[in-house]
C-alpha cells in the first residue's frame, strides 16, 4: 500500500512539474497579438432604402485591453453638395471610418437587424499586417475611395483588404447552379419595395443581365458571409478554414415596415393603358384626335429618356447600354411643338419602330416592371394616328 502511495505521489509531482514547465514556456512565447481578434461583421437589412442589401464591416477586438473597434467602409455624407447627381454619374465618394464598437451595435439594435461576426483564423503575422493596413487606410489622406455599387463597395473592400494581408491564397468553394445576374440579386432584396426595384431597373442596362461570377456576387454582404464561412486559406500547401468561429452579436428584433405608395408600377402602367384605351375609343367615335394627350406622353417619356441618355456617360459600367431608351426616347421632345400644332410628323412612325425594337430587345434585357404595358400604350397611339391619315 505504501509503495502504491509513493508511486502515485511521484506521478503527481511529475505531472504538476510538467504542467508548470509547459505553462511557463507558453507564457514566455506568448505575444500581445495572441489576444487580438479580427472578425468580419455582417448586418442584416432593415427597411431604409440604403440598407436593403445589408452591410459589412471589420471588427478589431483586443481581448486583453478591451479595445474594440469597427472599421466601416460604408460612410457617406448624404447632405454633400450634388450628392444624388454625383451618385447617378458614379462619382460618389465613400469613406473608411473607425469607431468604437459600442457605438455601432445600438444602431442595428434599434432597427431590429441581426449582427453576426465571423472570427478570422489569422496568424500573428497576418494580424499585424492587417492591423497596419487598416490603420493606414483610415488616415485622412487614404480613407476616401470612389464607390461603385457592384464592383467596389462596403462589402468588397473588407474582403480585399483581408485577402491582401494573408500569407496565402483564399480558396472559395463553388456554389453549383447559382449564377444569378446583378439584377436578379437586387430583386431578392427589393421584393417588398417595388418602386425601389423599379428605379434600379430603369437605370440598369443590359450588362446587369449577364451571369455573374462567385467573386462578383460578393458585392452583397450575405453572399460574402456565405463564401467566407466555407473558404479555406492555402498557406504554403497547408489548408485551414478562413473562419474559426461564428458569433451572433446582436439578435434580430422587430422591424418597422414603412407603408409605401399603394399602387405598384404595374398598377400605374395598367391605369395608363386604361386611360389610353378610353381616349382611343373616344377619338374613334368623335372623329377627332387629342393631340394634347400625345404631347403629354411625349413629354413624360422624353424627360425619362434624358435621364437614360445621361446614364450613358456614367461611370457605372452596367448603365451604359440600356435598351429602355428605345421606349423612353429623348428625341420625342423635339417633335412636341409639331404635334401641338396638329401638323403631320414622322415621329409616330419612328416611335413605332423604336417600340418594336424595344419589345424584341426584351430577349436580352429584363425591363422595369410595367414597361411592356407602356409600350402597348405607345403602339396604340401610333395605331390611332395611322387611322387618322
């Protein structure tokens, strides 16, 4: 019995000695970077127009000192001079801002948005490089960048700076049978906002209907979050997950949904078609033509066409070729005085040919909701003037 007790004590002392020795060695090898975490922050959408697609940021958290900051690439000044005009032309400047995390969470809590963190699996060297890169990016002379909705935004910027400071290559896992267009991805987030979808679809051209790559799809925060969750980092032949842990920092809450205009774009287009039919019937039985209605239609479509013509020169690459300009044709404005004077004009024949080309173009481009109905209204006016001859 005594021999067993002696052996047990020897083993116990050996275990304690080994534990103390390894603990001391680990303490000597530990560095301040061991307590630092970087995380990819993904915020779910809320009902404001600018937040329909969610948001992405980077979190810096020092567990030993308590320092906790958010690097946010989505800061802009909506009150800046000519903001909307510059946005249309693709000349919008966004900024990187570093703020305390305790200022960031309450904003999304009040909107009922969920905030998720994906803690990145980084080496100490990678942490040091990323820390330095974010510090340099946040300097006054470096923090401003030219924002592009699809190709350089608050989701792609965090991805790019993370990738650039890894000592290896990020391998994203393919998503089979998922090759949506930019327009289709936008529609996924605007189902409850038909007029927001209509505005986007009016401005976006045929390039927005091309199939996208996995990397292009990451302009949306949720797509980036999904890809990061399944990504691997190849560090000199050794592959490891890019994300080591996922945390929910802000639980989803109740979201207030604002009431929008009760009529959808399709409803408004159908109402216009009903008015056009009523006027057509009236003109047929009264043997007269309401040229003022034609002038009004030409004015509305012409002014909308001017916007589409301007978008040709925008820096947004997906707006340069927009077949909807065939229907919303700015050339109509030049023929309004002739129509008001009840003089014969070739405009209605030109408009008919453009409208037919517009309908054929629907094979390649998805149009804004209700635009095909508007095309029927314009063809009805051509038919009226054809009979008027």
